[in-house]
C-alpha cells in the first residue's frame, strides 16, 4: 500500500502586476498556465514544484500578470522513484492525487496574496490533476522504451 504525508511547503516565488490598472476600460479573457516538476530529493521523499500563472488568453505573448511557484515535499512510502513517464498506472494516480493536493494549496495562496491587487474575481479554477500530469509527462509508448 502506498502512503504519503505532506511534510513541507515552500513558496519560492510570487510576481503580480495588475493589467486592469494598465488598461482600466479593457476586459480580457483570463487563462491559467501550470507547470509541474517532480523530483526525488532523497529516498522516500518526493518534491512537487508547481508554477501557476494567470495570463490574458487574448494576448499573443501570454505574459503572466500573476505567477506563483510553490514546492511541496511529501514523504511517500511504496512508490517507485522513477521518472513520471515510466511510472506505473497506480503511481501515476498517486502523483495526480499529490498534484491535486498541491493545487488546492496554491489556489488558496494565490488568492490570499493577490486579492488586494487583482480583486476577488481573479481566482484559479478547479483543474484536472491527471490531465496536468499527462500534459507534463506524457506516457511513453512501449516502442519509445
């Protein structure tokens, strides 16, 4: 049986600029870019670092106006310490669960840190953690090895 425990959270970066102040009469479509990085710093530990950035969907350069980077360190027993692309289906589901836990933390941190600047209507939506994992680390086919 695989077990896990969150042992540390580190906010590694935050940047905010308010596009509404730059162009107060312009409305824009809000989107989110999310990057996931997974490392095994030592036996039995998994470091999951996520960068979540709020972007203007209708802006070609997709320059973020709010971005946060948070690292979550988990103590994990029973998971194979390998690249996520080679992970078993069970391990990938655990990784997706850990991404989901991390996203909830990031959603709260982002809102708390930016509500005074961006207002209460800019918040990170619910995201599918398995989809984020599959986008960041697509499964390798048997031929790719």
